[in-house]
C-alpha cells in the first residue's frame, strides 16, 4: 500500500524555542516500510497545507495516517483527515499518537464519518497489523488499540523490543529545520520508553502502564552514528534511571560530529 504519514503544524512555542523532528512518526514509518508498504512522510511543522493537498492529488495514497501527540492539534488533524477523505474517497484515514489515545472516541465523533480509525497505543506494533487486516478485508476491531465506528478492538499492545526499528530519518525532507534553543540544527533520539512512577501531573505512566523499557547501548550507538546534525535531543521521559547506564552510554559514544551537543 501507498501510505502517507503526516505530522501536524507547529504549536506557538515550537516556532520560538524548539521544533523537534517527528521521531514517533519516523518510527511508525520504519515499521510500515519493513512490512512492505511504500511510505512518504510530510511534516507540517516545516511544510504547508497546500503542500499536503498537492501530495494527495499527485501521489494518491491508499492510506493517510496522522500523528497526534498534542491536544492543541486536534482540530487541525480532524480537518486534515476530512480533507484527505473528501479528495480521495477510497483512501483509508487513521490517527494515532499519545493524545489521540486518550480522546479516540471524540476524534471519531468529530470526524463525522470521514475518519476511519483511531489507533491507540504504540504505532510500531499496531499500524502494520491494522494495514494487514485492512488489506485482507478483515475485521479492524480485532486489531489491538483500534477504534472505529463499528466498534473497539482489544486493549493496545506494546512492541516487543525498542530495537526492532530505527527511525526512518531519510523520509524527512528538511532535516536542518529542527532546533532546540541554540542547538540548531538538532536531531532527536530515544534511549528508553515509559516511566515506572505515577506522578499525578503526567500522562506517561497511564499511556505506558508504568512500564519502562530501554534500548541496548549498541543499538543506541548505531542510531547515533546515523545522525548528521551537531545537536541531539534525548526525548525520553526518564533517560537515566540508573547512573551506571548513563555512564555506559556516554563512554560508548562514537566520535562526535563537529561540535556535537547532546541534552
């Protein structure tokens, strides 16, 4: 299938202080590409809605998926899904991401029949299974984490290992548009996922079920060597629960790019 992965526009503060690469969507794209799909990725933080519409018209994807990690992007993502379905009635539209997982029912309601599915939980695990089920004409409500107008699937599942896929960084067209303060340009990287604590101000533990998983130092270094930007931002909720692990990663770091800084 031809799958068009779309990240929504920037929030106000992302225009001033930071604009991070769409790492989660890159990981989902990598999982879908490994499953044999043809993937294109557009980041509306650095491209426009006109670019989005031109890509729809020119490429005519079979599937359009949207990343939704911030509630402030809900109206835009719903409108984009409606636009995609209106322009390409035969395409399949779905939304995933952190915030989407908490407001799945409301997204479908506001989609008014033009949003086919909301996929809760980790996209690397669920998205390939969703599209396999779709291609085979199966029941989408059998897919863990899937919510459609026809019903709800089993609870979301986690990927077996964070090391299964490295981000599809090559799909991002404007890599030097991402920054964090004076780290410009800046890439993003993941060392671990989840958090074992249950702070009342945070949604990470409710999303991940208080699980905490780590990548091996070897796999982290493999990904780090693929990064060409001089700045690197670690996106983890809790990167170094154990000081020894942090020291191991620091000591294993490859020869840095010119003036590389990691925070």
